[in-house]
């Protein structure tokens, strides 16, 4: 039997096939030229000059279980973790019915009046057919989840990895824990038809202003942002009106994105009317 060895076309040398040469045909220094330097390819990544000096290959590092585990903390590996969080979040929440995200403090004790308000708010939203999404923690987040769950609604908690571990409160029906705040925030926005902010701290303020910015810039479909508690939020609203708006930093439509109330029924009404208006045009 005759065996034919594969040969290169006349116009291609063996050196052309080596991804580490990039066309350097000097055959002596192996350094390439300034305009056509030698290169090494690591998948889609091109390494040139001093960056080519690697003693191992990607496959070798993958298959060799020995050595330090620092690689799991590198940025390329984090990208996969981030991707996994989005995939898991989208997959877990895809069938959540119409929902409202309720923000609020994790530090609110169960005997505080704000806890009772959160519990009633969760129940009223459930009564109108809305699922309730919170950060899954204690305080007013727990209150909203609890009220929703006790009223027969669908209670969702999106937890976050923190130095002080809290865990999801016991009234969450569906819980997803996240490593990254930005992945978690995406889920709040993507699967909610409205935001209601109960009194809270930096985390609540962070979510509030991110939501307002996304609505203002039309990154998300317009939906209501309700601030519950005039005594608590009134000063902030006055500052936005008397300083930010008066100074021309936001417009009339921007200020109108906020609805401040002390009444649970009013908050639920605003959410329901906005959702109905959205349904009418879709």
C-alpha cells in the first residue's frame, strides 16, 4: 500500500503553518521584524514579543490538577462566573408572573411599624396578582415576602453574597443567590413592572437611583417608582425638586417619575394602573 505524506503547496513553507512565526522566514534569530513580529496564539488571544514566553499551554494548565489554584480568581475565569449568574438568573426567573420589586432596609425589626406596612404591602400586591421580588434579606424585605407568601402570592428573593452572611428569609418561595451586584440588579429590573421603595439605607438608595436613571434614559420601559413614607422620603424629594430640578439638572418629566405616598392602597393603585396602561398598548 502506498502512503502519501501531506505536503504544503509550493507557495507555503512549513514555517507558514506555525502560528508562532507569523511569517518570519529569517530562520536564524526567530525574532521577526518590527512590522512583522513573531507571535504566539492562545485561542483568540495573540501574544507578541516578550509576551510569547510561556512555559505551558492552556490545555496543559487545564488538565494538570497540581499547582496553585490562583487561576480560579483571575479575571477571565470571573467572566465565566458572571455569565453563569446571568444564565442561572434568567433561567430561574423566566416564568415569574408580573411582579413588583420592593426595596427596604434589612435592619428593620419585626415589631417596627414599617415591618407591618411591608407585610401589608406584600399581601395587597399578591391580591392584585403581582409577585413580589425583594433582596431576600430580613427587615422590610422579609416583611414584603412574608405578606405576599401568606396571601398566596409568589414570593421571590434575590440574595447577594456579603461579608456578613444573612441568607434568604423563610418566606421566599423562589430564591437566587448572586455574587455580583450588577447581575442581581439586572434581574430586579428585567422581571419587575414597578419599584416600591420602603424606608432604607444605601442599598435602597442605590437601587432607587439606578432604576430612575434607567427609566429616564429609556433603557427600560417606563414604569412607576413609588417611595413609601412621606416623613422618610419627603426631604429627598424636596431636595430633588428645589435643588436638582430648580438647578436645571433634571426636567419636569424626570421629577414626575417619582410618586411619594403614605397609603398602601395608593401605592398598589399606581402600580396597577401603570401595568394596565402598559398592557393596553401591548
